[in-house]
């Protein structure tokens, strides 16, 4: 199965709660009235597009009605496809790359979102692209995180720089950056502590890592990626809002799209937070993490 077909399959639950409900709405009303618009608003919110994004789309719809771009309920579906596709396509979604030397990717996120597994899949993706990769086990507060990253390192056939449990994360990062430079490695991916975003010392720890990285590679980190679990819907947007206050997030990795009806959260993240979705996970397989393609996502979301 190609990735587009996997993506289409993974969005089945979202289509049922979103696209198919819009189609049913279109059939159910002869004219566009307040009741029809209220129901459309409910559908958007229930698909976890988010209140902010829903209000924007509803404003667009009302504007479209005034401009005679929408003359009947049948016009709602193509109108929404066009506007949601525009939201998804806005901004730069492509993963960043260093002009010279190692591309340094810092990965953050709360425990339970699949952060370490996602890093393993990222390593596998880059290895498949014939890139050399080093992983840094800087989540030193959980022995399980270090062990898990080392298992993924073996699977992807990449080196893992690790110290013991409780070690200074910045010291791990320092060794990893030095190793990446000396070995002329293409990609360095750093796993950071998945401590809850309410802990105030998370920013201090991240700042320390940033200083260590920038001393050796001034342009790095080239990406600071936030891993979010799509199944949490609006909570994922809330986490993203909190993390943007703690670190300069360059993009989002959205995991577990295959297990949720809340795939509309992609639209909410793009619109409400102006934050690019860089990668999406559509399954548990090693190759089920791929760069986000807005056109493909929109096509998979609306395809019958």
C-alpha cells in the first residue's frame, strides 16, 4: 500500500465525522438558513477543527453567501474544500535542512505522545534517504526512554549517543553534537525530556541545550519539532500553545492519525497557531511517518 492510500485509510474515521456529515447536511437542506449554518458549525467543532478555525470558516461561508459564491447547500462542500485546502497549503511545510554540516533536529513533547518512537521512525526515514544519522538520548530522566531509543537505533542501524539515567541532558547533547561534527553526519536528532509542560524548569533545560548546540553549530538547531497525539484533539492544540511559550517551535509532528476521528486538528493547528505540520504518522509501522504534504492530505480528507 502506497503512503497516499495509507493516509486515505487513516483518515477514514475523520471523514465519517467530518466530510460525510457535511455531505449529509447538504442533502438534508433545500436552502441555506440559520439552522443549516448552526449544524455546519457543530460539524466543524466536533471534527476538532477548533473554535478559532471554525469561526473563521463560518465567517468565510457567510461572506461567500453574501458574494453569491454560495447559492445553495450543494455549494457548501466545494467551498469548504477550497478554503480548508488553502489553510493547509499556507506557509512552509517542508522539513528544514542545514546548508552545511549536520542538520540538528530537537524533538520535544509530553510523555505518552509517542515521541521516542517517532524519533526512531524519523531516523529510519532519513536512513532510507541515504542520510547518515545520529540519535542523542537527552531524555535522561527515564531509563526506559534511553533503552527505547537504543532499540530504535539498532532497528534503523544508526548510532545512539547516551549517558546513564539522571545524567545532565546538556552533556549528552554536547557529546552528540561533537560526534556529529567529527563524523560528518547528515542528521542529528535529539530526544528531550517529555516532562509535562506545566513544569517551569523545562524552559531552563531547553535553553541550556540550545546554548550547547549553538556554541558548536551557530545556525542550529535547524528544527525544533513538537510531537502531538492527534487522538487528543483540542488538547493537542492546547499543548502546542503552551510549548510555544517554552521553546521556538518550528513545526509539529502529528502522530496516531490512523486511530482518531479528530484529524481535523491538523487544520486547527495550521490556522489557529500558524504552525506548520511537518510530519504525520499514520500507523505503527517503521515507514508510517512521512513529511506532511498539504495537497495529499486535503485530497485524502475529502476523497470519497
